[in-house]
């Protein structure tokens, strides 16, 4: 009997010690995991820009980087990976280790047209990224040569373009400016005929030389030509007027509810730890909302527009639908 009692006591003691050991191990494991999460970031973060240095995305990224560094406490290194309409950089971002130390800009519509266009044979899409924050919406504008007296208002132009063929610049097939012309034709009934160029500089030259009727561009691209008296903006293609041209009406105010813009935001590889993603989202939100940062961006003609996480992804899905609805016109 004494032996049985002693054995029972020893057994209970062993079980209690085992439970304590297990609890201690679990507690240490939980503490280690929390410490791991709380220490992010511990080293420099690479911010991929899928276009060459000196362009709008690159300039915006370099303006934002110091404010991000203040929030994150580590260097943010902008790395340019141009080529393939942005897809060299996007592909590298998708393949990167999802640890929060490689993030990158996502530019539309090029990101979206780059996989919707069947000739590219790309399998990637919006589901291959985690979404941190949107940064810039660059509104589409419709402009003409300053001394083109045929069109002094957007109503003048649209009325004429409904009855006559009007040439309009683009930066290439399926570019944002090309899509803008197609939207106008599809939604308002105009007869804009796209003329494709390799870049905005060539487009300006063509319009100023009288070879093309209309410049379809972005706000950030026309601020300087307007200030120099070369161009006049007839309308902006946003829901609301923009700070750079407060006296210029939107299409919605005048001739029809057509919205066109290029968006720039920041994503990460799929599979990023939710806590790390949250840390990045909070840092970007504070950095982007910094008033000094906003003022510097507006000086470049870039309008800051902040959406976080799923809200940002939802905006991109809306852009995706706009392009999808124009597939037949694009020959896809």
C-alpha cells in the first residue's frame, strides 16, 4: 500500500513537472515568435522601381524613401529594374522571398495590360501580390496646342469629335493614354483616332507641330508645357478637379462620366507574414500622409492618393475591369 501511494505521488509529480516544462517551452516559443515579429525590420529594405531612373515613378519613390526610413528605422534602397513594360521588375518582385525586405512599385495600366494581353502569355495576375499602399494617381488630361482656336473648351472638342475624325496621341498600344481615347469613343461616341508614339516627348512635338490634333497625357506631364504657354488643358479625366489645374473642369462635369488615370502603389510578394505586412502598411500610411512629402510630390505634378491593403487591391480590380471591357477594341 505504501509503495502504491509512493508510486502515485511520484507519477503525479512527474506529470506536473512535464506540464510545467511544456508550458515553459510554449511560452518561450510564443515569446520568440513575438520578438521575431516585433524586430522587423532589422536590415535595409529594397524598393523595386520597374522603370528607369529619372522617370515619374522613380522620382516619386526617391521623394518618399526618406520618410519611410524615418518610420521604419532602416534604409530604403530604390532599385531600378526597367524593361518589358515594367514586367522585368514585377516578375522579380513576385519571385522574391516574402519576408518584407523586397517590395516594389506596381504601375497601372501596364501591370494589368501586361497579363490581360494574350500575346504575352503571362500567367501572373493581381493575386500574385500582397498590397501595401497606393501612392499616386496621375489623372488623364485632354489638351491641345495653346493657339488652336478650334477648341477652347472640352465641349467644343467633343462636339467636333462626334462628327469628325480627330487624331489623338498615345504612348503605345494599350497604354493608359490609348485606353483613354478608346473609353471616350466607347462611352461618349467620339471618333478619336489614336496615333502611337514611343513617349510623351514625341507626342508633344507632333501636337505642337500641327501633325496631331489632341494630346492625351497625364497631369504630371503637362504642367510645364502649360506654364510655358505651349499647351492648354481642356479637361481632366478624374472624379474631381486636380490641384495643378483648379480651373479646368472634369469630363464628368461637362460631357460624360469618363475616368482615366495611371496609378502607382506598392506591393510585396504573395505570402508575406500578416504582421510584417501590417508594419509596412502603417509605415507607408504615415510616410505618404506626411505633409512635406505631399507638397514635394505636388511640385512635380503628382497627386498623392492613399489606399491601404484590400482597398488598394479593390481599386486595381476596378482598373482591371475597365481594360477587360475594352478587350475587343484592343483586338484581344
